[in-house]
C-alpha cells in the first residue's frame, strides 16, 4: 500500500499504518479481505472519519481516511490510502454547530418573549380600554349628576393617558432601534427639569407611603438637550423604583455635575435607588432587553419595554447607564449624560402660562384642515368655546385653493393635518409658502397630526409650518400655542 497526499501527511499516515500493522500483524490480512470485498461490490473509493485519543494528552484527534481501489479483470491490484489530520476542521465544524445551536435557542427565546409580550400587551391595553368603556357607560346612566360626571371624566382621562403611554412605548422601541429617532435639543435648565420630575413622581410616592429623598447639586446655566427624552428616562427609572418597592420603602433621587476639562461638555449624573424587591443576577443580564419582565413581578402592569427605551435613549445621547441590584435589598441605577452649555435666553410670561381656560378670540378666523370627520368635530368644538370663526377644508388641495382665493388678512391662522388624501399637509404648506398671496410668508401654519416624533416636528418645520401639535390634542396646549401665534399675527397686522 502506498499512501498519497501532502508529504508531511503521508509520512504521518505511513507511520500510523505501520504502527498498527506491527502491533497486530493479523490486521494486514483483515484489511486486504476488507478491501477486496469492497472492490467486488463495485466500490472504487471509500472515505471515513475516525476519532483517535492522543497519547499522553487528555484530548482526542480526528483523522479522515480515504481509499482508492484499482484493479483489472475483477481483481484488486492496488490500494491507495490517504490519512489526513482533520482535528482543526472538526473543531471548526463543532464551533459552528454550537454557534448555530445558540442562535436557534436565542431565536426561540425571542419568539417566546414576543409571544409573552403580545399576551401582556393584550392585557395592558384591555385594562385601560375596559376602564374607558365602563366609565363611559356609567356617565350615560348619570348625566344628571355633576359629581359623578366629574369623577368619571377624571378616571377616563387617566385611562386614556395610560393607553397612550403604552402605544408610545411600543412605537418608541421600534423607531429607536431602526435609527429613526431624532433628538430635539433645546436650551433647558436642569434645576427646573429635576424639580419638575420630582413634582411629577411625588404623588405616586406619597400614595405608596414611601420616604422620598432628593439631593440636587446642579449648575444654573442652560444646557442643550432633549428635555422630553431626559424626563422620559428619569420618570421611567423613578416609576420603576416606586412600582417595585413595597409600601413604606425609600426612594432616592440624586443629581450632580462634573465639568469635562478641555471640552464644551459637562457630565450630568443622575442616581435613582430604592430598597425594594431588587433583581437576581440572572435577570440583570436581560433587564435592558425588549419584552423582558422578571417572573416575580409579572402581576405588575407594564409592557417590559421601558428599560429598553431608557437604555437606547441614553446611548443616543452618548451617555451611559449602570445597574447594581440584590434580591430583597433594592436596586440602584446610575445615569451619565454629557450635555453642552447653551446660550442664555429670556422666557416671556406668556410662554410660562398653560391652562385650559378658553381665550376670547372673537373677530379672528382660522382655517381648519382635517380629513377625519371626528377629529374635525373635536377641533371645531374646542375652537367654538373661544368665539373664533373657522372654515373647514378636508384635504391640502382644498385648503390651498381656499387660501389663494382669500383676501389679504382674511385668515389669522391655519391648523393643518399632515396625512390627508389628494394633497398632504406638508405639500399644501409648501405650496402656500410659495404662492403669490400677500400673506403667504406670514400666515401662521400649525401642524396638527398624529405624527408625534421629533423627526415629524423637524419635517413640519422644514415644510414651512410654524409649530406642531400632536394628537390626541391637549386642550390647554392647543390654546397655549394658538394664543401665541394669533397674538403675534395680530401684532404684525397692527404694525403694517
């Protein structure tokens, strides 16, 4: 038998076969008989992998034996054998197999998590929907009782906000992970923001009888940041602390800053801690993953998306978040956000006012552009309380024609929906701004749309809109925004 293959492999193969034959000479006859039986069956080549324990080492090697059988007139003449060390190849295949197995398991876990999420979402959406439906039926039965009406309207508003928060959380995860979220960085005062967050969370802290400790050491300067998203991060952490701490516990909210030398940025540090149920080491590895909720807290309301959103927003701001927790002793989250100092500005008293009392806009006229009949009815009902005159358009093309055919100063403001048939709100706004109408550049155009993300606000401004109101419309915010622009438009008209 003559081995074939690369020189080093041939020597190794030949030495291996010789050692086998010398240790057991009878193997030669057995081997020849085996080869002849293969050849008689018409088999001219044969391949097999073997596992061989390596002498003196606690591991095994793998070898591939290849045979080529040649002969004439039905008689075997030559056997060509090649033996190759395939230990590294085998190891690579096993590694790939393990990686594939791990990927399959991860996929199964993700599928189970999503199934659980849909089940949780069904429950969490139906809970406020049931409240809205139930309290609405109660209202219908007690229309003559102002006390019951007032009480149940408050409950309906709370349930509506819970439902809206759930929807926003789901959308946030999708848009953040797809890279579609744009931060709306505006000047903000951290001292005011932390006090506002404290005021937001204090009622729920008091409801559960927690001891609430706050300690802030923040500069008075203005910083550039997305106040909405920073508030979202901290309120989520504080809400979780309240939720996962048994009544009568302690919640701590700390904030301080440290200046980054040789940069324009200041590191803003936040710490939220509690002495609640805590988290196991195992769950801490998954706490920032979508749809995850600890088994011991599954009876508590939530989608399992809050921490995913929190982490992704912090990373979007080039910040960092750290976690330490122990079951039965509590949890501590640490957040660092690098913020840049902003130029100072003056807020007018009007900007600080926000209430839902109806202003007096008699003598003013607004063009309302909305394709949805119910949304149009709600908007017009809000406007009727102010005494303002209004006209309706059901798409952007109709609004453009009505504006172009109007006289100078006829409309004081336009409320513009975005997603409409025939012509959308963005295109209608661009056409209005480009028209030859004397008010084309000055007429305030306010976006009023269900597109509620930062990039939607940016798109509205790019189209030529002055401001953005997201649906569902908050009456106080609507009055606040319209008052500012109607007052500004009136002042400009008087100047002219």
